C-alpha cells in the first residue's frame, strides 16, 4: 500500500515536486502503459484537491480514446480539435480553462465541471495522450498547476 499524499497546506510547487517523485517511483521500470496511467490517475486524484475527474485520454487511430481515470463515467471518444482535450491534442499545447462554459465547443461529459486543465503528453512533438483534470470550481487551475502537470507529462512521455 502506497501513501504519497502531501501534507495539507503544502505549497503547490512542492506538492507538484512530490507528485513527480511519486509518479517517477511508481512508473520506473514498468513497461505497461495502462498500468502507469492508472497509477498516475490515482496519484492525481489523491494529490489534487477540488477535482471531479482526473485521468488520461490516449491517441488511438487519430482520435482521443478514454484511458485510466478517477471520477464519474466520461466521454469515450473525442475527435481532434474538439473540446478542451481535442484542442490540447491537436495543437500540442496545454489548455488552462478557467470557465469551460466560455470555451467554444466544450464537450460536457460531466455537468458539474466548471474549469479544466488539459496537458498533452508529447513524443516527437506529437500528442500520444492528454492528461485531463476537471474541477467543479471555476478558476481552480493556475500556472503552478499547468507547470506541474507539464513536468509530469514530460516524464511520462516514454512510459505510456
């Protein structure tokens, strides 16, 4: 049994350093992408407060397909360029959305979601997956969150 959770009140940069260390420890030497995504989704769920969804969409045959996650059931397939996840994957750029209801073409998989952070996992400059974080709280995510998840995505690029 692992318990990697940071102490309450840990500053975000330190919490993300601890998250990266935990993800590194759990995925080092493991070749199975699904196992690694599943453990990292659980870490995200434990580490980050005010989430209603945390997980992965994988690039499969030119579209995003649901991967391991924590939270309520989700959309299974997302076309490239559609919604926050599809935009992150097609543009190979982080999407930090304070209010999803103002995002053109937002795909509402869970009606309680109000903000979202989606970070592409890139290999050779192309998205192989995205890390998707949803929150019922508007403006939940900031640049510290984006930087922390971008570091995580970079570390996972050859492990998923």
